[in-house]
């Protein structure tokens, strides 16, 4: 690695990997008045890094987390939660994405992609008339359109996950009842029974790497839990069937992510009570251990690339604090990547 690749004072805000060896890290470098976005790329599993052109993205006070999502090695998205930038030539050039049929304010939530399409959960419009929808675009183009019928009223949340040619989306929470849709080809959708139906349940979806036959969901809600704690019900759908409860992750923290390395190995990230947590189960959600506990900031961008390789960002998502951690044993242990 060269000093030119990673500038002095670089702080990661987000990471996204297309496989166990090829990954991207977005962040900021420089002093407060001259901070600039920096984009790094590796094809050596993080042993060395090259610097790529970054879009002129800024931290949004409204949404906070500045994220990168790698669809392929040529096609990437960067968002601060209000605006979206895209590249289709490996970060040589970037352009501002036009999100169809959205009114102010706009909040770009979860992002996902499969072999053909990319997806974004977007909330837009004034509080009394706003709605949360799924927007879809071809991976190799910036041509975003709403997915017909996939929306809920109000500023709800949502989660979308995609793999192969399939995609799955859950919308709801924040007082809005949950709904759930499935697509086998990425464009034709059918509605199914939601994993998290209650109006105040937040949903996270994930699938084992490259396996769309099982969809996992985490339904997170406070109910009678004390501040900084939530119920975290792990559920699974087999063969497009209804979701069945597998178990419950530990209560400490507000849920921030869900990832699976194998059908039996699950990791949940949360933050609360002065700590960030990674909780891990190796028996499909029945028993849990604390794989990692650290003082804040929180754990973001939790993801697995295959049964043993995974990644998570420990940071604020805004460039104030940040480090990228990787696992090479399915989430049992985590090590910070050296960035020079």
C-alpha cells in the first residue's frame, strides 16, 4: 500500500464487497473545512488498496450515513441518504441519479442488487402525504422507476435483499403495518405474508450468500423492553413460504443489521447502553453468544460474502470515527483492516 492510496487522516464511512477478495471503502479525509470524499478499492482481500475517483458527496444532517454499494466491479452507488451518485465504469466517472416521482424531503434507505437490477427503499414527500416505496433500476444503467404497487403510506422503514435473479422486500414499521413482496426474476412481484407484520416492528432481511431458497428476517421492536433494548425475533422463510420464528437474539441494543454466513450461522448488530454489539448464533437462532462488544460508534454495513468471509464497519457513518473489520471464520472473530 502507498501513502498516495490512503491519504492522511482517512476515516471510513462505509464498505461494500462483491466477493471475498474485491471490496470498496468510502470515507473522508482532511480537516473539517476541507474534508473530501475518498474511495478505495482492493482486489487482494484488503492486503493492498488503490484509490479511485469519488463523487462529491457530503454528509447529510438529515440522514447521516454516507454509504457505498457495489453492484459489480464497474457499477456502484454512493448515497448520503438524500442524493444518490452512480458510476458504470469502475468509478472513473460519476453522475447524479434522478429518482423518479419523489417529492421533498427524500430519504434513501436500504440498497440491494442482483445480477440484473438494483433496488432502493425510498421515503419521500411531506409527513401527511409521504410514502415509502421500492425503486428499481437496471444494474448497468441509471434508470430508476418505482416498482408498481410496492409501497406503504407514511415515513415507514424497509429492507430489500437480492441475489441471483431474485429479490425480496419488506416495508413497514414506524406505525405502519408490515408488508412483503417476492420476485423470482427481479421485476415481476407477488405479495406474501410479511415477516414483521406489527406496525412498530422494524424489519431486516438477508439471505445466505448466493442462496435465494432461504430468506431470513429480523423483527425488532421495543414493547416492554427498557431503553436501549429491543426484542429481536429471528425468522426464516423456506421455498417462498411463510416466515417461521427460529429464536430471539439478546435484548441489549437497537438493531442495526442482520447477516447470515450459512443457514445455521447468523450475526446481528445492535447499539445501545454505551456499547455496540455483534451477536452470533451457530444453531439457527436458538442459542446466542456475544461475538464482539465495543464502545460506540455502532456497527454498520454488516455482510457476508461467503460462508467464512464477512465485513462490518465500526463507525459513525459520517467520517468522524470509523474502522473496517473483517472475519475469516464466519463471524466468530473479527480483525480490523489496516489502511496504512
